[in-house]
């Protein structure tokens, strides 16, 4: 099995049954199953992260 592809902050993973799913970085399944990787990538590209990335600390803080 190949490494997961990252799209828009989500991971595209191939499951054991040959289907594809969209997972969070923590491993939680977000959407799927999809019959092709291309379909999973297309959906992940339009999904928005529910929780924004943590803000940076330090002198280059925004």
C-alpha cells in the first residue's frame, strides 16, 4: 500500500477493499468510500477544514 496523499489538509487513503476514503490527519474518516482515488481527491479539494490550524507562537506571530 502506498503512502497517503495529502489534499487540502486531508489524507487520501486506499482501504483494504480497494475503495478510497478521505481521512483527517488524526486518522478519522471524513468521507467515503469512493471507487477511485480521483473522486476522493476531487471531494477533498473542496472540503473546508472544520477546525482552523493553530496560530503560530513567537516573534513571527500574525
